[in-house]
C-alpha cells in the first residue's frame, strides 16, 4: 500500500488505520534494517509459485467525497490482465528505459514500473524536485537514456514549454504513454511535431479498473478526424459500455455513464461495503464498475466527456471536491465552504475555495487565505490545497436551495 511521504500526518494516520497495516516502512525504518556498511545476507527465497487471481496485490488510496480516503483493492488477477494486454499491444522489447514521473501512491506508476519489470526494462525516476526545476529536470533527462515516456499529459505539457524538450535532449525516446487525465489535442499535436519518430498513445481507466482499460494510438489521421481526442478501444476480455440512468445500454452517439466490466475491475474498496454497493456490480458474469464519467461511443471509439459528480482530475490526481470541502468545514471559524476547479484550456489547473466564516474579523483576505491554506495543509496533500480563497457573507442559492456552484464559477472566469 504505497503512500506519499509528504502526506499530512493526520491523513496518513487515517489511511494506515483504515488499512489495518501490520507494518509501515519508511526510509528511516528501512535504513535501520540494514545499517550502512553492513553487507546484507541474502534471504532464502521460496520456490516460485502462482498467486491465486483473487489475492489482493496492492491497495491505492484515493480521495473520498466525505473527507475520508478510500482504498481501492487490486488483485493479482487484475494486475495480470492489465500487463498481459499492455505487453501484447505495445510489443515492448527487452531493455527499454521507462520514465517514472508519477508518485507510487498514484496508480499511473504501475504502468511504468511493472511494464519495466515484465519486459526486462529499466526505470528512471524524476523526483518532484526535478519537476519543479526546469534545469534540474533537463539534466535528469539528458543522462536518462529514456526510450518510453510514461506520464500525465499535464507533465508533458509542462515540458513542452521549453524548446529544449526535443530529440536532441532525448535521442532514444520513441514512445509516449499517457494516462491519468484527458490528453489535449494540442499537446498530442505538439509532441508529434517535436518528436516525429515517436508514437503517442492515449489510454483511459480509473484506479478501480487497474490503471487503464482503453487505448488508441494518436497519429495525424486521428488528430485530423477528432477534437477532442478519443480515449480508444477496450482491452481484450473487457466490456466498456455507455448506459443511461436506469443502467440501459445506449446506442452509438448518445451520452451516458461509462461502465467497465472485466478481469481488471477491482473487487471493491477496502472495508467499505456501503461504497461497494453503489459502485460495483455484476454485468454478464463479470465484475463491473460505475465510473461516474460521462462518455459516448462513436464508430466503436470511446470518448470521455468529464465527470458526472464533483470529482475532477487535477494534474493526474483524482480529487473529490467534497473531500476538500469537508476538511475546510472542519477548520475553526468556517461555517461553510465550496471548492471549484480553475480551468485552463478547458481542464482543471488549480482550485479555488469560497468560504463563509462564522465571524469575519479584520484580517485581510490574503492573510486569512494563507492561514487557512496552512491549516488545511496539515489535513490534505499539497495537490489538494486551493490556490485562491474568496470570502463571502453567504452563498448564492439555486432553485433547490443549495449553494449555486454555477453562479460561484462565474467569479472564476
């Protein structure tokens, strides 16, 4: 169960408690097991055996709408189904060098790490410090020998800002694999222009369906025919369909909820039967999952059209806006809170919090916002912290008497 080392202690404690972890390993505890300078004695290894497909293999904790993280259980069979598909589709030879940009608490890291393991490849990790410093990042790229790029589209977009991000910097790079969020048409076009010898693949799938379920190679023809880009065709052995509110399959061209069924679908959330009853079900004898994503099929191709609820993808991280709102309301002095995404080129780029205080003192908005962000940082990871804070006496209400999020969003334009 991988977790980030920079999580606030309170959130980390909740995750460890929810998981019932018998052992927690950190850099310090691992170092203590093998003191510096002491040769490690090889442990006896059991004869290799095959795991049962239903054996839990890893757990990824994601944002939960109630403010409590939820653990997605992925079995050995789920992982095996994903890897078998990717190995056949990508036909990766031995000796590839994969980029690891995603933290191991984000299941995109499964794509680079396990594809490297099963194909006899190598991983080159780019740290968050490298990501934040262009010169340091480019130096890491220059010495990497990368051949397969695995990242969110946001990270590639960040790199494309620098003209140096080109074949001269990465002469062996021949494949881009994207997952975690929507691939913008412009980013794919720039990559094909900048790296004419490389292929670009767009993939889609929630954590609950083991990293990715659909894929498509984005070439010039696809760019010409489609904007926004499709998320592809289902992996063999799975069924991806679009249904209406009653769960009935919709004809081609009509918008509904994307549903995934197959051997890559998780058995459910750890110790959350309430959530499992709503999200998971059986379809044609296979485990199936309600993604909560709007989508439609056209000519056998699947297109994703955003979330049906308050969940967003922010730079590849799955974020429940309700999670942030619940934690904001738990802070002293806050009566209510609404969190909305700030869009850039049609995609969430940052977060804005609208706050009603129980009592409003004389503290300037800027200072109060910084204070709340600091308090929130002890409860939430950095990527879930709002960039902006706006303070209101009351929220505008819609016809149902709820906070009018559409009206509030007009202030972000």
